[in-house]
C-alpha cells in the first residue's frame, strides 16, 4: 500500500474536502486525504443542507475573498455538473445602535464595487410581508446572497477529488504529525505516511493537531444549533420569494428560506456554550431554542411552526473571529486553516488557497488578516469579539 504522497490533507470536513479537490486538480494521485470519522459525519462543523453565502462583509478583504469564493464554487459546479450555490438574495437587518453596525458592510461593498440596496422597514415589509418590523429597523439587500449547499458541496468536492485521482481515506484518525528532513511524517490509523506538504483542516480538533508542533491557539469551540420549523406558510418562504437573512445585533439571529426540509431554518449565531470536540453533546439547548422562537415570534411570526428538529454543530472561534490561513510557524511545509464559525461560504476558495500555498508557496489572495502570527493569537486570555 502506498505511504508516500506529495500532499496530505488532514481532516475532510468542509475546508479539507475543498483542499483535497483543489490539490487533486493539480497533483491527482499524489494527494492523500485522511479523515478520522466516516466522510459526511455530523460531529464537526460542516454538515447540513445549507450555509449562508454572501458578499456583504465588514471589511473589503472579506468582500474580495467572497468574490473569489463565488468563482471557486462556480468552478466546482462546472466540473461536478452539480449546483452547490443557490442565490436567494441576502438581507442584513439592524435595529438602531445595533451591536453589528451596517456602515462597515456598506463601505466595504461600495469600495469593492458590489451593488446593494439600503432599505427602510417599510420597504422591507413591502417586499417580504412576513417581516413585522418597527420603523427604526433598516437593512441592506444584496442580490448575490444565498445558500451554499453544505453537505452536497462537501460530497461534490470529495467526489471530484477522487475523480482527479486523489486517495481519500476515512475512519483513520491522525495520531501524530512531525516534520522530518524537510518532509512531514503522519501517523494515521496506526500506519506511517510521509508527505512533502501537509494541510491541516481539523476544525474543532485543530489544537490537538497543532500540539504536535508545540503550538496552541486561544480557540474556543462552542456547541451551536439550528432549528427547522414546519411553517404553514411554505409558499411565502420559498427560495425564490424569501432571502437568507441576518439580524445584526447581539444576540444575532439568522435564517433561511425553505430548503432541504419542509420548513424554514432559524438559529442564533455564536450563542452556544463553550465545549470541546470531546465534551460536546448532541442535545439541543432549550434556552437557545426559546431565544430563537421569541425572536421569530416578534419579528417573523409566520416562519414558525412545529419544530421539525434542532441540530447541533460546532464553531471553532478565534478571539477576533478572523480565520487562520497560514503556514505553521517554523514548519514551512505545513499549512493550517481554521474557519472561525463563518467559513463555509469560503470553503471552496480556502481550499484553493491552501492548494496554492502547498503547490506554489504563494496565493493571489491577501492572507495578512489571517496570519497565525497576529498578536491576539499569542495572548493567553484574549478579549473575544464574536459580533463582527
Ligand atoms: C450551526 C452552524 C452554522 C453555520 N453557519 C454558517 C453560515 O451560514 N455560513 C458560513 O459561511 N459558515 C457557517 N458556519 C461555519 C462553517 O460551517 C465552518 O466554519 C466550516 O464548516 C468549518 O469547516 P472545517 O473543515 O474547518 O471543520 P470540520 O467540518 O469540522 O472539519 C474538520 C474535519 O477534520 C477531521 N479531523 C480532525 N482531527 C482529525 C484527526 N486527528 N485525524 C483525522 N481527521 C481529523 C474531523 O473529523 C472533521 O471531519 C456554521 C457553522 C455551524 C456549526
């Protein structure tokens, strides 16, 4: 059995599957992907029908990255002959003095030439009569916002990686990683592998892997949840009629039109308890669900209905909520990506960037905001700002 590869990807969730795909486009059978559980498992961050994708972001850098994300998804769609992004339009709503002000979002989009509309409460309710807003709420509508079809996109990345010749092995936990003679030794499922470049995309398990390099980041893993509601008003919430939306305050709520289930999906962002990948449960938190229901009862009552199910999922949060996409310090043949609880929309482009770094040592994307060397990541007890 082959044990030496040019590239190994550790972790085949959203980001790792994308990295395996982009690497395989370049290096085909020289790519090995290693996943500790079965492909498509639900213990990590990336499995559900839908994730929000949007150009609306608070810095020009994220807007540029989001543009490249759409391009990367389109490349996958073309090759896989399968749709993975559905544009529904995206609505960001803000009450006065909201914890997440809309101004930086509008400035960033203006700066990057992204068209959007500023809407007052009346106009929002005229276009989408399901909203019940007070006059002081305002919003931004951006037509490219929509759904990244998470589970389907992961499967498409994995399928296409394999079609390009990559080897994807599941149920093989990586238990040790070390640099050796300019290469990297990886122990997985009791077997020793060696590669020239290693990509770490381990989500909530990232620090376990980084420990092998003597480094550890001040990450917080939280147990989040989303709930599908069996609205009796299905037609009003069809993807062609209702956008994805984010309530830009603290607590921050977000939701989807009907997609993947017979109802709407609504959730609180970064509202979960701090856990680890080992201590997390799959039990929904009733207080979190009550917060979601109270919010929707007030502002979007017809989206509610009997709970279809609540699904738990993990975030891996950096203190500033920016990603980590970088080489591991003093290991120029090892790369790491951490998604900070908002990376699915970028999975395709992050995989592409990791592949560019692994193959060429450089990327056209500006990674300076995502460096592992930023001061806040060196603090033991950093201030955590999740509402951005
Ligand atoms: C409820 C929820 C809602 C979200 N909503 C959005 C949204 O609307 N828009 C958006 O853009 N993002 C959203 N996100 C964030 C986004 O989903 C994540 O940032 C992204 O999926 C992270 O992917 P990942 O590959 O880093 O992690 P994961 O998908 O967890 O993948 C890591 C993989 O590494 C494997 N692994 C770890 N250690 C080892 C090891 N030692 N050996 C082998 N394998 C290993 C794991 O088993 C896992 O499969 C949401 C996340 C959640 C939980």
